[in-house]
C-alpha cells in the first residue's frame, strides 16, 4: 500500500508536493491498520481542482516514477526524459521523488534525485522493526549495499549515470528488494499519457494509457452454470466476480459470450483470420439477445475494460491510478467503484484507488482525509493541499463536502471571468 508520495520540480510541481494515504480518522472501518507503521492507511484518494491547476501532474509524477523504475535500464539512453518546472527563474535544479510504501506489513522508503544528465542520488530503505535500515544507497555511480545483499553486487556493473539502480536491481531478484519493486510497478495507470521522450523518442510505442478489453476477457473465459452476486469474493469464481461488476454499469446484462470470429482482411485474396469476439447478452423480455461489444454504450464499454484491472488490483492489493475518472464512468458507477475499494470485505488486501475528478457528487462518498485540492499560484506552480488540514483547521467529519466545495469554502474552483470572455467575443465594449 502507498503511504505517501512526494515530487518536486516536475512539470507544474515546482516545490514539494506531497500526497499522503495516512488516515486522519483512524476509527473508520475503511481505514486499514498498519501496526508496524503505527498508523492506518486509506484505500481511496481523490484530487480536485480547476482545469490547468496541476491535479493531473500529481498523478503524472507518480506514473513517471513507475515507468522510470520499470524501463530506465531498457530504454533510457544518453539522457533522462525528465520534465522539470519550466516557469521558474532557476532552471538547473534537480527533480526529486520520495515514495513510501507498505509491502508485506513493512515500510519501505525510496528516494531519488536526478536531472536530464544523471541520477545524482538514489536510496532504498526499509523498517523491518520500526528502525530504518539501508538496502542500498547510490551517490553518482558509487553504490553501497546492505550486508547480506551480495546477490545485488552485479548492479554495479550495469549501472550508468542515466539508469536507476532500482531498475538494475530488478534483474537480480533479491527477495526483499524485488518485493518492493514488484509492488510498485504492478500499479496500473489510466488516462495519463506517455510522452515520446520517455521512450527515447520511439513513437511506435503506445503513447496513451488506454483501457484494453483483453485484460478483462480472461476473467470471462471460465464457463459457469449459474451466476452469484459479488457478496463473498472468497467463494465466487473469477467469472462470477467479473459479471457481477459488469452488471453495475448495466443491470440488463445477463452474460458475456467470448468466442472466435473469422474475418477477411482482403477481398481479392480472401485471406481469413480468426480473432476473439466479445458479445454482451441482454435480457429482452423472455429472450437473451447477444450484442456485439462495439454496439454497446461508451460507458458500458469503458466499464467492461476496467473490470480486469479492478479485479487484478483487488486480488493483489495493488494501486490503480485514474486521471479524470469522471470522464470515463457514469457517476453512479464511479460511486460503486469507491464503495468496492472502501469495503474491507470486497477489498481485503488493501488495493488503493487514486484519481482526479471534477465530479463533485463523488464528494458525498468520500471522507475528509480522502480529498486533496490543487490550485495554481501566481507563478504558475501547483499547490497541493489536504482537505483535512484546510486553512490550518480541521474540517468536520460531518461536513457536507460537496456543498462546501461548490460554495468555494475550500477553494479549488475555477475563477471564471465572464466579462473578459464577452469582451473577447466582441459582445461588449
């Protein structure tokens, strides 16, 4: 589980921006106790703010670090594809990230400082008995390893100025370090575009993080005789869980058919190929009518494609990140998704959902410590703040968050200059 994440000098995050998953209201059932941490952690965090205030850059920073750990050894060559804050007077600052996670009940802390030319500092620490212990620490190309981690000694040979030591260490499968790496890179990100520079300018690589129906299809491969609702994940089959989730978006769906379809690519050669086909079965009175996936509503198609990632996250206790969740799902389905991640019964492994949104109706399903706000300062930098600590005072647990937000009590609302717009359109002098 994510404990906290910090980023500075990344896109609009000029100064240190921190997103914390530590619960303020620890007595809630939704807050998950972490005994070795001495705190409880949240399974949901929502970031609100006006357009261009930088809320997308908060999740983009987390996404960038994940890609860096997964791909720097394989892809980065010659230059680190970092995107520092471009509006400041000082342009030679390093970019810094701090990531803390709970893995197997143990707290891990990962720190990295870099610029386009090199990784200046990198360190991985853990707290197996509430006491900080170094796993590795890197200063330039000098790497220090904890005693007993001789299996990572080969990291030194593959280390370059533009490669993360954590990426290299992933090759050697040391159990403690690998557990942290895999927990982090298992995080799924949607809606945050990948920039070409992240891949050394190789444009053939997919540049956007879309939803892929194949990640859901495998959950429906198992045939069953009778559907049971998602009331006890321990007893439900993969297919039953997936179908129960699908029905949140459209209660008229009774089943999913996945079979093979022959298609012809060239009418002249009559070359035929087989591909997998998805059809959703709808109840029409007493009849069952299969509809091709392409004929479904956009909301149903989007939710179908999310089911696989959601079930994977619930199974592994991993992190899901969505930029602009409200642009992808109907508010009712989004609210149900929050309930799933909140529920200790449906989410026993502590999977976490982090998302940005403009949908204020979701505030009615969020606690005060699950809401974060962004705004833009005069210098163009993003300010990220926790609603629970807004203006130095505690927001009451009973506060109607949606009404208070819409009335501007917490800020985070766009400032609309109607007179400027009318003047630009030539409607007033």
